[in-house]
C-alpha cells in the first residue's frame, strides 16, 4: 500500500478532502485556472484516485488474461501513483 491518505476522498467546494484532511484544492484564482466545468471534472478525477488505485492493484493481482498493452498501462499507472516512474 502506498503512503497516500486513505480514502474515500470527497469534493467539498473547491477542495478534495478525506475526513478532516485537505488533499488538494482546485485553483480558482491567478488567471491560469481552467473553466468551471473542467475544474469540477478535475476534482472528480482526483477524488476517485484511491478507488482507482485499489481497482488497478486488484486487477494486477488477478491472473486473468488481458491484452499486453492494457497490462502495461495498469502497471505504469500503479507505479506512477506510488511515486515511481510511469
């Protein structure tokens, strides 16, 4: 298991939170932010990260057959999520 804050992560206003811990804030100032719909989509993607990592780890540990390309993508995403090289 990686050292990330345990899920579930949820969206609250412009922040991603886990219990009483702020994981990230989607910037809304500075002139470089995305439009509101894109910021909301980014927040949803970030909030889903713990569940996606767990799902990928479960798939990686399963011995079912899948295309080699999909297998490499899964392994790359897990390494990236855990701080390794993608």
